[in-house]
């Protein structure tokens, strides 16, 4: 039996679907789903983790740990941790990865870069005015489709040969905000106009729904990415035997959100 935490999110939902389609027995855990559990309350996870062969750990926004009490509930199951590319580049702390590596359990760590689904932040403005506002319009990042993250996670959960591996997950090419506007417009069948923001304008918007220090760090990545953050990783192709999906495919599949 495989346990998926964060089962209703952009990665968890397609992961549960992929595992179920492969014939795996899945326990889907979320804060509001049919099987409720909260990583901030490790004891609440004990029933879900009982008898698991593998567990997918997706840490909720704002989770500060420690992670060890959660790992203690997992017993002998393999762990697949959704981390972030920022750990590898030094922008984010490695404390959760360290906890998993030191836990004595078999582990796989996934480090995705920017999610294609972050474009949903523009859904309202695209629906209302067919416009998209963003800073650094011509700076590209290799955005990864959440369904590709889910597919790699499924492979790691099912096949123990991925134990001890750390995978960096990206899309197949650099995609700028201007490119994203064009791809969403193509998916809709009508143009989406790109509107350039200054960094300060973007910070004013972002700090309304995230801590100021997180907004500043995010803008650093968007505006002045490290070379490692613009590198297209081969890991999705290596694990899945196919190229990662381009942003345009995600936009086409998600077009209804922008209509």
C-alpha cells in the first residue's frame, strides 16, 4: 500500500490517479480529504501510514518541522520527499532532506524547479481582460509540468531501484513570462497581452499573499536566476523514458481555467 500526502494538490492529485491506474493500492491523505491527516500533527498520520510500503511526503506551505516525528510514524516504508531545486542551489535550507537521509529508511528526493501551474496566478486577469502581468518578461526558466513530477514520484514509489537517488525535475526548455502569455493565448484561441511589471510592482502584489522575505527570494529567482536554475535537467527523461512535457501542453490541458 502506498500513502500520498498532499493528495488533493497539483502534484498529489495526478500522483494518486497514476498509482491507481497502475493498479496500486493508494491511501490519499490531505487536510480536507476523505482520509484526513496533518503533517504538523504527526500522530494524526499513524493510521494512514500503518502497513505502508512507500510514502510520498509533500510538506504543506508554512511547515516548519521538525520532520522527524512524521518519519517516526512511517516505520519501515520507503520515503519519497518532494523537496525543491532551491535546496540544491543553496537558496533553501536542507533540513528536511537531511532528516530523510538520516532516518534509516530508503529514500528518494525530488527537487523540482518552477511549476508550470504557477501560471494559474494569472487566471483571473486572463479571464477578465485577456492580459497577464509579470516582471522580468524575457527571463526564462525551465518550468516543469506537475504531472511530470507526479509521474516521477509514481516511479520512485513503485520501484525500489530509485532509492538513494536525488532527481532534479525541470521542463524541456526555458520559458519566459512572455512565452507563457503566448502559450495561454494559443490554448484559448485568442491573444493574451503581456504587461510588464517592475520589480517593486510585483513585490507589492506578491507580498499580499506571501511573506515579504519569500516574495523577495522568489523575485531573485525570477529576475536573476543562477545558471543551475536555468539548466534543463535530464532526470525526467531518464526516469520516464520520454521528454518532459512543454509548457504549451500544460496550457492546452488547463485552458478551461483561463476561459
